[in-house]
C-alpha cells in the first residue's frame, strides 16, 4: 500500500496548511484536506486523529531535539534548557520565519487550536523535565529550570514572530535569558 | 427576587463542590447541583455559564488580590510578583489545605476541568502582567517577572498540596523563589 501513498503524512500536512491559510481553519473540512492531497478521509484519520493535529505534527520532532540536547549538554540546569531551546531555534525554526508567522496566525484564529497548542506545550515541558531528571536532578529543580527556560523561549519567540523583527531566534533566546537572570537576581 | 435567594452563588458553589466530591464531576449534573442548593437550573446557568465554572468562582477574587498587591508593592518586578503570590497564600489559601487538596483531586479527575484551569491560569497571568505594565514596566520584563513568579507559585503549591507537607504555602513560595534565583544565576 505504501507504494501509492509516498509520504501521505507530509502531503496531508501541506494540504492542511495551505487550506487553513486560504479558507481559514473553521472553513476547512478533513474531506477538503484529503481531497487536496489526493487521499481519502480514512487515511487522514489514521495518521492524525483530528483536524487540529495536522498543524502540530512537528512537535514530536521538537520534543526529540530538546530531550537529546538536554541529555548531551554539560552545564547548570537552566543553561542546559536554554541550550536546548537554542538548538531547536537553529535546527528547526531558522529560515522559516514566514511559515512560522503564517502558522501562528492560523493558531490565533481558533480557540480550539490554541487549546491544542497549550497541551503540546505541556507535553514538551514534561519531556524536558523528564530529560533533566534522567540526569539526576530532583523534581523541583528540573521543573524550575524547564519552566524558566520555556518562559524565555516564549518571550523570545513572540519577539521573533512580531512584525519587523530580523534578529535570529537563537540570539533572542540568549538575550531574553540574560534579562531573566537580571530580573530574578535583582535584590532578594 | 433577591429575598428568597440569599447568596444563590455561594449555595450553588457549595452544592457543586459537595456533589463533585461525593459522586465525581462527570456523574454530577447541573440539575443535581441546583436541586441540592434548593434552586433551579436557570439560576445556575445565569450565574455560572457551565458546570465547570462552579469550581472556579474564586479565581476573580484571586486575580484582584494579585493585581492589588502588585500595584501596592514597591520592589523589583520579580519580588513584586512573589510578594503578590505570598499575599494570596496568606489571605486565600492558608488554613484551607484540606479543601484545596479535595478541589485539586476533582480537577485532576477531569481533562475538561484541567483545561478550564489552564485558561484561568492564563487569565491570572495576564492580569498580573497588566498590573506590572501599569507601573511602567515594558512588556517583556513584565512577562518574564510574571511567568517566573507563576512558576515559583506552581512548584510551591504542588509541594504544599502533596501528602504529608505541613510548611505554610507562603514559606514554600519564599523557599522556591530562592531556588529559582540560584538556578538562573548559576554561571551564564
């Protein structure tokens, strides 16, 4: 069967992204997506579960790169998490600013997609925390380092996708990490 | 009309909480809640919108106390947010550990309730960020301080509701804030 469906997943993702941009998320049906990709609805549901999921298939890879970098980096817990997010910025986000902006606009158009994104973020945070724990850190240090790193990433990412910006995401992450250090270390 | 419905809101909240504990969230209907409170479904929906909301009516007060403390406290942005969460711990959470644990167990029993809690947290974070911005802080400093403070609160809260703990929440918040400072300031 694979022979007549080379990369069905990639074709469905591309079709979903195109249609969400053209018509909007609400106005696109799974049948539309399957049709555009030259496949059927059954294939779509076998690969994605629901319509929202077609916009989030990159998150497993993201999680993998984060966990791998955490495992490989030798530094303090917060530095490790920042290094992981910078790796993701370099390997996954760099050179894709326009695509990322378009995807972000689609997500912001739908509370359902925002909800799915929150859940994906939760799963990603859990994966990074688990990777830190696997290095022998206790639960609360791992959680604090992960959540602070995720906060830095979110603020840097918002700056990156905002109109007019042209600083690479990895530099923005380093910059915001420095800001966070300054804010938390100030007085006591 | 108010005469025969003194504190309809409070009675419905109490009835919902009792029934969620006794039967579980899924197994409780809005009609059950209204019945237990001696009121009708229409009154419930007028006050709460949906069944989930009956478990979250405290969040408006929480938001208010946070925003007020942020406005009144004179310190660095992270310290201000920590002070606000400690105020909430003292004024709203202290002496209610058993109730909070029971409520937490109900929330953890239902993905729908977890989702509502995420949204409430989002709204709370937005309120604290807005209160910091009103003091003249820029968007990203306000966001970083709020999110870091919220992370500290979450970790302290998880420790507080965990079985066996007896350290006051406000002390745990101070303790975790110190841990976060240590993690983020270590090296660079």
